[in-house]
C-alpha cells in the first residue's frame, strides 16, 4: 500500500520503522527481508518509477530508537505500540514489554497510560 501511494504521489522513498530486536517473532523485520523486497518494488512499479525502501532503524535497539526520539522531541504521548487497539496499553504484550524496557533503559518514563506497568530487570 505504501509503495502504491508513493508511486501515485511521485515519492522517491518509503520508510519503515522496523528494528532488529523484533527478529525473533517477526522475520519480516530482518534486513534480509527489506533487501529482498526492493526488487519486488522495482518490478511492481512503472519503469520510470524509482522508490527506495528504507529501514533506518533496522540495526538499532529499541532503547537507541527511544533516545533518538527524545533528541528529536518526538511526542511519545501520541505514539502507540500495544497490540490492543484502544487505551490503556496492556503493559504486558511483547510490544509493551520491549517499549517499557527501552524507556526504562533510557532513564525516562513512558508518557502513555498502561493497565500494568511492570519494571524489567537489567540483563
Ligand atoms: Zn500491550
């Protein structure tokens, strides 16, 4: 869908926020997936279309991503990671657990509301 939108709007790149720590549960978060997907974009668009698939955080940890967002002033209270589709975030699904751990490691409290807010031991 993003590539179709990009082609229809003369965009030159599609960005995805996948990152390396999701490899285990989500094989399509691996760099190899994005490398394999680029030729699909190339053959699936008009010959004159050039759209790059970019995954700038693929090799970053979630903690590094949180820290980068803090540097950029990302309004984290407007972001969502939970598998639930409405607030409050559960605090226990994988997405919540990784997110909460990343904020904890960054030394900042995640501003969104959670049903449970477990703390994670450092490894
Ligand atoms: Zn959750």
